[in-house]
C-alpha cells in the first residue's frame, strides 16, 4: 500500500510560470470514489505565504497582459482549446476517476470546456465598447471596457473542467490575471486543465494555481486586500464567507451557489417526456449538479401515472463505476457526500415522507470500496419538510402532489433557492404564467432542470446567486469595468 502511494503523481502549485513544491511539505490524496483504495493523484496543502506569492505573481503580470490586447489574448485561448482537445481522453478519464461521474458525462464536460474556450477566444475579436452621441458636436464619446486586475477564482468539485474554464477564460480574455484555487476533491483534474494553459504558452504570472484546504488557502485568498475581484461557485455556507470578506475589503465579487430545483408536471403534460426529463435531471452525475432536479411537483390528475412511470424507469438505472460506459449513474463524489445523502434519507423518513424507491447504500462485491447509493424517490412530501427545503446534492427526489398550476408555482417558489425550474405542459397559458411567476434564473419549459447552453447567461435568484450571471456575453459584466471617454479635438 505504502509502495503504491510513492508512485502516484504529485500535482504542484503553478506560480509565476513554474510548478513549485509547497513549503508545507504536506500532500493530500485524491481518491477514486468508485474505489477508495485507488489514489488518483496527490495535491499539495499549500500555505498562506504561497497564496500571497500567487497574488503577487498575478499582480506583476497584469499590466503587460492588459496591454497585450483583447485580440491577442483571444488567440492564446484558441491554443488552450487545442491543448485541451489533445488531452481530452486523459482529462475526462481523470475526471471520472476523481469524482465519479460517468465517462460519457466526463467527455461531454471536457468537450464543453473546449467549446467555452473557443467562445471566449472569439470574444477577442468582438467590440469592447459603444459610441454614444454627445451633446457637444465637437466631441467623440464612447465607452471602453477595462479589466478588473487580479481575479481570485474558487471552484467546487462537481464540474472540475467546465466551471474553472467558464471563469478563467472570460477573466483572461477581458484582460485580468488569475489566482485559481480548485476544490481538493477534484484538484488533479483541475491541475491537468492548468497544464493546458501552460502548454499553450500563456505568459508567466497570468494564471496561477494553488491547492489546499478551503479553510486555509481559500480563506487567505478571499481575505486578501490585493485582489480586484473574486468569483466563487460552491455552497451557500462558503459563499456567505466570500461575500463577507469581499465586502469588507471592497472587492467586487460574484457567487453561484446551491439549488433546490423543482420540476412541475401538469395534467396536460406528455408523461414520457416529463419522466425522461426528471430521471436525467435528478440522477445524472448522481444528482450532484447545482441544477439537478430535487423536487417533483405533480398535478393530481396525472400524479399516479407519473409516479408509476418513474418507478418503472428508475428501476432500469445501472449504478456502478462510471469508467464502464454501460453504467448510467456513478458513485457519490466522496464519503462525505455519501454520508450527507444517507443522512437526508433518514431525515425524510423521520419527517414522515414515504420512501418508495431506493435510498440504500450499495456495498456488495465490487461496490464494497465505493461510495454508492441507490437513486431514491420519496412521496407524501410536504413543502415544509427539510428534504423539500435543503439542498441534498445527491440522487434523491421528493414527489409533491398539487391541485392547480397556481399551487404548483407557489410550492416551487417556497424555498430560499432560485437557480433552475422546469415545467412540463402542453398549455401555452400555463407556460407563460410559469415563465412570469417562477423565481428562478434558469426557466425551462418541456426541458429538464439541468443544463444550459454555454453562450447563454447562467445564474440564479434568491440565495442561489448574487444575481450576476456567468457564461456567454453576460460574463463581461463581472470581469470588466466601464470607462466613459469623451474626446474633443482641441
Ligand atoms: P464548498 O462551498 O464546500 O466548496 C467550494 C470551494 O470553496 C472549494 O474550492 C473549497 O475548498 C472552497 N472553500 C471551502 N471553505 C472555504 C473558506 N472558508 N474560504 C474560502 N474557500 C473555501 O462547495 P462544494 O461542496 O465544493 O460544492 C458543492 C456546492 O456547489 C453545492 O452547494 C452546489 O449547489 C454548488 N454549485 C453551484 C453551482 C452554480 O453554478 N450555482 C455550480 C456547481 C456547484
């Protein structure tokens, strides 16, 4: 066992264009949730001093990077996309081994990372301001976008390729330099993504990468007074810490956090399409998507049909090691995550909800060393129960019966979160009422709650977000500030 650990690759910090050992000398194993005895790689537990070194490197690099110009920065992102494409299979496989999502999902996520890089590479050729008519006929007035400066990026473990890239790519193309801290659970995948930026020839100091505990490295980053912006995706709890520190230091910040995403199914919905959307939205990635379906709100006239179809189809889900492409659902990403899911299943039963499918840990034979759980369906759930209010972040859905579209929307809105929401119906009036009244940043009709296209704004309402938006053109609002320029000829 000790011998095996010695041969595992250690992924270092990348600071000022060099891969560096941490002075802490401490490393953390990143393990495979399908088999806890398999070490996928090791990352360093970095120190507060190293966070400062990374910020210093980004600070020194920022003027030259800004002056390189948007077009040239975009051209570099094309090269990063090509590097990621070359390494697609290795990175996708590492992703599956490190956090458990199935290989087809990991390949899809990496391909999405490539597409995001190309989208922002092209942004290098798009306008960075507007000409505005001046009341003075001798003046030219226009706006010009300018970067924030040094941006801190903190990401969760559930999308270790796509989320870092949808933050790093716009940060860079709009002229910022970056200090990036990934979640430890998927830091090996993140390190391999950073290697693609290095291979593409990014100037030193423009992208810096540090690993370690959120409570040490993350805490030092969010409390730095030298950052000009901080963007965070993760839990509501940590997001509030980021907001507090950033406001105290006057640093611009952006938070994307949890969800408790509802799917409403009305009497006039197509049952098959609704059930397909619920299963995919709730159980793909083992329910560990911020946009995953967790509440299924069904009108009484179609309730039994939806329930029976769900029970029939959920029984066909194959759970196992996602590296095997026949597998539909992988393990939970970590032991902590598995324990949280099992705890919520217990809470649901204690609250009086009826567990009608699954919810048990799977431990027999080849599952013994993995963090596997059966997909779970509860019914007789009321909106006030904890399983209908708190984010579980696992393969668990709560069925809630309602009588009307109005009641369905009220129940859907009865949570602190507001990330994504779906409606299945064939009635245009119901769809329009839902689009108007639902409190969610991502509104989906006859489509599952998870997923949004990369060129469209992404983000939530209420406690899910700071209300800012990521992805597409919307990202520009966070990563730049506007100069209003007026020039006269004498
Ligand atoms: P988390 O909040 O535990 O960790 C997120 C990141 O914050 C990690 O890099 C972690 O190391 C760091 N961190 C932890 N403590 C910190 C501290 N004190 N100071 C600074 N940084 C700290 O979240 P997680 O468990 O990695 O991710 C799951 C959560 O992410 C879920 O709530 C999910 O909904 C959310 N999420 C949201 C979106 C979205 O776009 N809205 C997308 C994916 C995931």
